[in-house]
C-alpha cells in the first residue's frame, strides 16, 4: 500500500487501511452513512473532511433506526465544503420498510437528477 493510500485511510492507526479514490472530476458526489449514536461513521466523516468537493455538487443521506436524521445530516453538511449541497435525505428503518424505502430512494434520485440539470 502506498503512502497516499495510508494517508487517506479511514483507520490507518488501527492497521485497517481502506484507500479513498480521488473524487476530482466528478460533477456529483453522493455521500451516505448509517447513523451511529447520532453521527455518521468515522470512515465517512474522515472521507468528508479529507476530500475537496469545491468543484462538485454533493448529495447527502443517512440511514437510521431512529426518527430524527436532521442532526446527523446537519453534522455531515457542516463537514463538507462543496460547490453546493444538492439535497439531503434521512432514510428511517430502511430494512424494515423496504417497499417504502425503495420508493423514497427513487423519489430522492429524481429530485437529485432535476437539481443537477439546472
């Protein structure tokens, strides 16, 4: 593993190295995370703060077993410096409500598509 991969790793200090691919050149980046104790996962937080999204639109989502994703989405929004935040969405209990969640995903993707065309 090269030095850049270790630097960009989510857990370099814990000997688990997951390299992040460069995001330059993407017009849209979708970032999602499960909610753990009201926050996005450490790997996703690191990804958000170590990458430059200034040239990209960003959409954010969380999956949660609770019913208030706003705090987690707000924390993610604060961590990302982007050209613009196109949309954000909190999926509540997606594995329990699979049909409803599938429709929510479709609707959300349509919203993102419309927002990025303007």
